[in-house]
């Protein structure tokens, strides 16, 4: 999925949430979303997207970290999945 679409979906989800604050959300990137979800304790609400390129996933993550979402950079080798919860 292209970077701008993922950003738009995330922006829309935050805006429609009960508490529309970036700081209420966690963002991350990974190569293995199922394992990463488990490592986060299987949060009840989890959304993920497959970015076209690793560089896009990293830019999306940084974009939302700069807006105040929780998380950190990283993602392991070849992370192309962006997730929020």
C-alpha cells in the first residue's frame, strides 16, 4: 500500500477514536506482525498495513512518532508492516 494511503487511514482512525489524541496510540513497524502483536500482549485493538517499501514504513512510523504517538524506531530486518494499537 502506498505511504499516503496508510497515513490517511491512520489519521482517520485517530480522528474517529473516543480520545482523538496521538499520544493515546502506539505505532510500530515489523517484518512479522503476528509475532510482534504477541510481544505487545495481543492488544484487543490492532490495525496493520503492508507498506510498499521498508523506507515508506520507516517514514510513516517517524511521521506519527513526531506527532506524539508512543513507540520507538527499530522494526528489525526488512520491516514493511506498519501497525497501531
